[in-house]
């Protein structure tokens, strides 16, 4: 019974407590309006690229939800990446909500082919940052300081010998994290909750994963962080049209209590989350238990709730048979580099027809400015690619694009900026790419023409002599 008893300490664990949690959030928004204003500029930067309310906002846990640690080839994550960049990046918002500290979050980004989110919620909802630079939301930090004293929490927890402090990187200004045996957790949580309340603190104690115990301010948590973001979007008149929350463990349960969201528990969700759902949300048609693992379960949920396109380009065997109704530069970029990957892995037939098609979508006078600074004709690059058929066969070679953002610069031209990644074995390289694509004298079925491509290394360590496109 531990999972359900544990969750009784959380604000979302019963109808009464859930109502209390939400009313606290509303009060907080009013009480901290000045603090919220401090971080509005950060939010506006994130929203600037959207011409209207986000079509979809995905808020996903990372470990065992977006990222499958039992998938060494990262296929489910790569499937999601291709779907997001081809169909959603330009008009939607991607939010990662993780229990990891900034340090461990950045380590995960180095290990896995993850996209760059628009917003990052870390440390079990105690830190919110925006954009590539991960600019912190100071308004959120100011709010969390209410009825919180880290020194008192540290003092009281030091008296409990059954608590083992997690690594220093996981100890944050508004989060203390411990390991505790499952059979000890219930009693420790009860005594800690009572003790800290007597000392004037209002805290939230979360137990998840069968071993992790986090102590946060009462206003913190993944769900409260999302509620805070929703309030900010409303204030800007930019509340997303749909929000999909995704999780696998107890510290994700709060996400599913936010009003009007769609939710997916991935197929590999832990028993603690499934028990919470059975007790408090089994009759909610907006929450499903996916049949697919991790990121594949998220893709399944997009289709189940009809939130938008639900077929990843990686699931399309013949990319030349696209069925597009309009020119779509983001899809063209994703498709181009998927072909490039499949050609080098010999996952498609070695056919001159493919090479002819590649030349057909590249302007005869088109130029590639290689990251080294050397200029090459695009048709010469295609000839170089012909000779590389199958050179990565049987190897752990993957290609993906990130932050694909097209801007129409004329009646028949688009400027597309993106990051292009290649991973071969343990080596990963990236270049910042700007491509000029044109629809002049071609049909949608033909695809856009690549007129000019300019690439620069993301950093000097990225330099790779074998870089082709």
C-alpha cells in the first residue's frame, strides 16, 4: 500500500487536497504578481516565434518517459524528434519536466539525442528556465521562498539516520533529495511532515521510484510549475490550444491534475503512478495508459487525442511519396537528412534514381558552404554522397535535426535555420545550418529546391573531416 499512502502527502492525492492545491496556486499568482512580471520578458522571448497560441504544448518527464534507457539505439526518441521537427516545432512548445538537477540534465543531453526544449522544468518543479540559454524564471524562485527555510529542513533531516543524502548536484536551493528504503518511507514522511510544520514551514514531500525522497516548498512540484506557466500564458493571451503531459512515476502524478490537460502514462509506467491513477483518475477520459514505451507512447497519445499529425517521418519507408498538400520546408529538411542517414546505413536500395532525385531537389547553381569554410556545388556534394553508400552499414550511426525554424522570405522562398547532428559510435558532431529553399518552378510533389546551404560548427570540438552535408 506504500504508493497510495505516500501520495497522501501530496497536494494532488485527494479531491479536497487537489482543490486546496489549485486554490493555493491562484492565491500565489495574485500574491506574487510583481515577481511574475520579472520573468515575463523571458517568457516573451520564448513566445516571440509563435504568431498565435501554441498549437500544442507537450510537457514530458525525461527518464523512462521521453528517454528510454533500455533502448540503446534511441529509436523511440529519434522517432519523436523527427515528428516534432517536421510538424510541430514552428507552432508548438516543447517542455521537459524532470527531477534531474541542471547538472544531471546537461549530462543526459550529452548522452542522448535529445531536442532542445522551449522551457525546462528541473529539480522536481523547483527550477524553470527558458530557451537555449536556460534563462531562469526569477519570479518562480521568489514564490518558492514563501514558508521555506532550507537550513531548517537540512537540520531536521540530519537527525534521521535512515535518510541517505543524494549527490551534491541534486541538492538545490528549493530541493533536498535523499534515498530511503521503501519500508521506512511512510513513517519517515509522516514524522518529517509534522516536524517541519511545527517549525513553521509549509513543505511537500514526494516519494517516487521506490527509493527517492524529495523535500520541496509546498508550492513547488511539476504540476505547480505547469500551473504557474499556464497562468503566465493566460496573462499574455497565449494559452496553448492543447497541453499533453507525459510521465512514468510518482513525481509526475501532479502533472495529470492540472485542469483541461491531456495525459499519457507510458506503457512502462511504475506501479506507484498506476495506483494513483486507479484511485484518483481512472474515469478521466483525457488520461490514457499507452501501449507503447516512452517516446513511442507519447506519439501514440498524440494520435489518440487527435492533437495533430501522429506519424513520424521515421515510420515512412518511402519518403519520396509524401502526400503533402502544401510546401513544408520543415518536413523537407527532416526528410532530406533521413534519406542521408538511410543511404549511408544502406537501409535503402542503392539506386541511381535516388541520386537523380537528390540532384533534382538541389539547384544546379546551388552552393554549400562547408563548416570548414570551403564552398562546394551542391551537385558535387551529391556525387560525394553516392560514393558513401553503406559506409556506415552495421554501425551505430544516426542523424537528426533540432530547432528547425523556417521563415518565409519571399513568395516562393524560405530561409530555414536548424542544428544538424551526426553521431557515429561515441563521436557526436553538430553544425548550425541555414538553408535557402525555393518553390519556384516546382510542384508540391516535386519538393522544394535547395538553393544555398551555409554551415558552421557548433563549436571547434565538432570539427569532422568526413562531414558531407
